C-alpha cells in the first residue's frame, strides 16, 4: 500500500475578534469601559472589561452595531490596551452601525496585554434605548497552534 503524504498545516497569523457590549447606551458617558459579553453570569453581565491576548499582534479593525439608530449626538469608541486609549477610534453620529480599519502594525500589543473598548457619548446622544455590540479585530504575530 502506498504511503500517505502528510503535511503539517499551521495558522501563522490568524484574525480573531474580541467582543464587548453595553445595554442601553446612556448620554453623557465619559470613557466608560465596555464589558465582555456573557449572558450566563448571575448578574446578567460579566463585569470584565478586557480580553487578554495570548500572542503579540496588531489591532486592525473595530466595528459597532446598535439595536436602534440614533439621530443626534455622538458615540465614540476608543480601543484600549491595558486600559490606555490607543488612538484607534470609531465615531458614530447617526445610524445604527459603523466600522473603521487601520493598517497592520500601526496599533501593536504584546502577549499578555489586555484589549478593551471605552465609550464616550455626548450629552445630546439620543440613542439611549439602544444596545451596543462592539467588535475589535486583531491579527496575531507568528501564532502557531
């Protein structure tokens, strides 16, 4: 019987996501950390505000979806590393969604760093009944698994 050619396959630089949420996005928020999603927590929310990255890499995108469109004010999402704002920002002024990207390597993090999102809303933000889902997209460097 002929031998079977076997080839080891590895994913070197995978794109992964970290998701964060806020129920009923209030007006006049100031750099308030979003929480990681978990509906099985006793309180109905998991009060964890970041996800630890197992490998070094770069943040390449952020997207947001609201359950209802806003028509006034601004909602600003700031991606954080270890609780510090990185300058990677998404601003939504009207509508129910938005996204932005950055070139790979512009916003870097190390293995063990925590990725999070902070939200700021203007006093005139009228999407106060909307729920928010924010997704951060990262690419790991040389991750072999």
